[in-house]
C-alpha cells in the first residue's frame, strides 16, 4: 500500500476504530484513490501528448501556408517582371515606329 494510502488509512483508524468490514472498505478506498490518481496522471499525460501533437500540426500548417504565400509572392514578382519587360518592348517598338514615320 503506498505511503499516502497508508497514512490516510491510519488517520481513519485513529479517529474512529472501524469494524473489520470498514477497515477492508477503507483499505480498498485508499487503493482506489491511488488508482484514480494514477489514471488521472495517465490521462493528463495523454492529453498533454495530444496537445503537443495538435500544436505540432498547427505549426506545420502555418509553415506550409507561409511557404505557399512566399511562392505566390514570387509568382507575382515574376508576373511584374514580365509586364515590365513587355511594357519596355512596347515602348521601344513605339519609338522605332515614330522614328520610321518621321
């Protein structure tokens, strides 16, 4: 019997002398309390683990979205360069036509 249960069991016996049946019930209750604590700790660890996994997934999703945004920005820059290039070519073509027309 763990120390906590042992102490609780003896405190109960000190304040009231239980019958053998009550002693058995107290001992089982003390053991059950410790089992409950163990289960609670297991659940807590389980939920912490789940929380860490959720956090990891969230961060991974954020990183993927950031990569997508970065690729979108890169595509936008590329389109802008293409527009500038075609604009320059159009201006050069207009100048050549103007010089030919004169």
